[in-house]
C-alpha cells in the first residue's frame, strides 16, 4: 500500500521491491501481482535465482501486469551454488 500511495514521498531514491523467492510459488505470485501495478516501481529484486527460467518468468509477469511504456528492471540475487553455476545463462536471459 505504501509503495503505491501517491502521497508517499521517497525523494530521489530508486524504488525496488524484494519479492518472495519463486520456490514459494503463490507468495511470489501474489507479491508480483501486488507491486507490479504500481507505476512508481523501478525494479524487482528476485532472490534465490538458480536458472534463467526464474528471470524469464518474472520478465513475462512484468510484461503482463505493467504498461508497455514502463521499464521495470529485474535484479537477480544469486544465492546458491546452482545459481553460480548457471550465472552465464541467467545473465544472458531475456531480463528487463
């Protein structure tokens, strides 16, 4: 609610939101559905990324739930050995 409140002033700070990891399924989806409609959002922090498919999923959600003119970036947090092993694939995935 605070994020989307037009009266809330964040100054010149970049507005990023960390969502639940995709392995929580419904929680992550609800997080995305809650924050992506906010036109002040600049980036989504995606924790525990282990493959390019994680980034691609969030990218598709951004495309589906945001206006075409908005540029919402994805900040992929690599927190496991699997994520590190797949880093090249993750970095070259179609991300925002």
